[in-house]
C-alpha cells in the first residue's frame, strides 16, 4: 500500500522523471534520504517499473504516427505479436480485448512509408487478417 506522500512523489515523477530528489524533498517537507528510500521502495514493489524519455517523432523525421489495430487468426495471435515486436517502426505494442486483438503505435516517415509498412511488412505476416491504422493528428495529453 502507498500513502499520500508516495502518491505525490509518483505524480511529480510522472510529470518529470528527472525532478531532483532534493526538489521533491523540499515540496514534501522531508529529507532527500527519505525521498530516496520511498522511491527505492516503490521500485522494489514494482509500482515504478522504470524511467523513460518521450521523443518527438516529427523532429526525428516521422511525419505520421498511427495507432494501428491488427487482427489475426486466433491460433496465430502470439506468433504474430512476436514478429511485430521485431520491427523498429513499431514503438509500442499491446495485446487488446477491444476492437482489435493487437494494438501498435507506428512511426512512419510519410504516407508511402506507412503504406509499405501496412501492406508489405505487417500485412504479409502469416496469420494477419486485418490491419487498421488510425493516424494521430495531435497529442493532447
């Protein structure tokens, strides 16, 4: 179980994982050592799984970002998912219970690149039955 201070620490780190522990300590009115111990405990409990950065795909030359649903023959689901994990253009990959069996976040350089990814890479994997990209227009949160 976590307490209110842990929740505040998590909120701060989610907004900016690079926030110095000294600053967090100041906000909470506790020592930096106490913050370090709390963060270590949150990591050990598996509440904090890791730290990452958020990249701007457009600045890296990717003009299209999609959330793409991929459907498969049921018996091929895990095989297809394993093959999708190998592609660098797939930035995130999820098994889903919604409209599609697999959801992938794809970065493409342009429409031609996206068409190639859908038709010649994902679409040709044995067991894939449908590929449904939705282009992200703007990230809101």
